[in-house]
C-alpha cells in the first residue's frame, strides 16, 4: 500500500494501522474529502464567473508562470487562473492543489486541443520557449480562445504573420506580454518622450542583461538567439515607446565569448545602434554575462532615465527636473486585467500582435547586421 502524503505522514499511518485495519469507512471518508475539495473548487469558479471575470489558462509552467503570472492572477480584478497546460504530471498535481484548479481544467500538450470545449477558459496565455509560441498561439485561436503570447512573439516574422492571421480568422484578440506598457515609470517616460516635454530626443541609451542564463535559452533552435531575444528585446521596445517612432536602420557587433562551449549556438553579448528618423541614435547593449538595466532619453532641454528600467519590481526613475515618484505596481496583474477589459469592452489592446511582429522584424535586422558587419535597413 502506498503511503499517504501529508498531512498524514508514514509514521502516523503505520501507527494507525497497528491499532485498526484501514476500513471501508476510512476510504469513504477520503473520498468524501476529495469530493468536498472538488465542490469547493467549483464554488470558487462560480464566484469568479459571477463577478464577470475571464478565465485564463497558462500554457507552460516554468519560472515566469510560477514566479510572476500565477501570483499576479491572485491580485487581478477582471480575470483569474482557470486552467493550466503542462507536460509535467508533478506540476499538474502541485498547481491543482495550490490554486484550486479542477481536474477538467488541467491539460497536457497531447490534450491541449480539447480546451476548445472548456467554457471556463476564455484566454490562453502562451509561456513556452520562443520557438513554440507560433504553434500554440495558432492552436489556441483555432480552439476559439483569445490569446496572450509572451515576448518575443516568435522567432521569425513569417511566424508572426501566421499567428496574427490565425487570430483574425478566429475572431479572437491577440496580445503580447509587454507588461511595462502598464508600469507607471515606463508610462511616464513614454509621455515625456512622445510629448517632447524636454524637446526633441537626440540620443537614447538602453541596456539590459544578466548572468546565469541556462536551459533552452542557450539553444538557438528553441530561443531563436541569445540575450537579444530574451532581454535585449526590452531595449528595442523601450526605444520604440520612448520616441513613439520606428527605427529605420541598425548596426550590430557581437561581443567576445568568455565560454565558447556554453555559448556555441547563441551570442553571449551584443552591442547595437538603432537609427531613427530626425537623426536620433539609440545605443543598446544586452548580455548573458553582465547585469545591466537602464533606459535613458537625452533631449534638447533635458533628460529622463529609468534604472532599473525593465525589472519586475523596484523600478526607479528621475529626470533633469527631479525624481519620478510613482509607486510600485504588479505589472503582470495590470497587463492581464487590461487585456480582459479590452475583450469585454471590445476595444483594441495597446500591445497587439502587430507590435510584437515589428519587434521581431527589428531583432532579425540586428542579427543580420551582426553577421554582415554593415548597416542594415529595417
């Protein structure tokens, strides 16, 4: 007989067994407990639905889902964690218990297509390695679900086009997980830059990197590249939303590989420059070997800087006129709530698939420039 899991320990079970046989009444009690737990889960779902909340299913239960999205969904007002998709049975059990997810809302990658019949799930959030984004966004759209896709949207522009087309054909909305569009400091630097509060921007600096990357992030087939595809994309985004205009050309230089074996298929670091209309130049860096996190705009009559700029929390900002005194927010909760409201109110999301496509187009141009050593138009 298999030992029961906590709250019953093996020692407790053996002690109980020494006093009496495990009777049918005990089994019935356990069954009743499980039934009662399922009833409680169904009641919780009913409460969410009664409040008009939309159900989200997370596809992929890695570090970002577990560390950021699931906790954020405990704070959202307009959506909730309704289901999960995972290829790891132990994670299914853990998440089911932690977040009171009913069995019928738990899927693996072989049963994913059955999600089309689940009325609890309105939105599918794809949180998989980059190369799998296109496949599961398209599957989710065909299942009749609205979709959020983590960044980068995909690893090729062609995949982005297929994703956008699939969602349009299904009549479903597609949003990219650009959480910083809902973060007050970043929203302010958007306003400062786009409204030209300090005059026209002349120069941008954007840097984002960390050390210790591993797993699929170092596999080009899954990631599409190295730190540029992971954290460098924040620099591209930051420059785009600070200016409100699009870059027209790029130059790029790959950094040295301190560990050639580890970084045999992807870059370890990358420096690039983006040329914008009106002579604006953005100087950007990304790395898997060095910590950096800054976004700075220098204009005719002043400057604005965020440091850290792209973190999940603790974002800090200042300008030539003083500090930016905004409180910290749960970025992911605000991001997901906004998408839920966009669906309910039938309005566009501020971070649509077309925005993600443009980033991928720029990322591919940066890699082309890195390989050629020449200025590459976008």
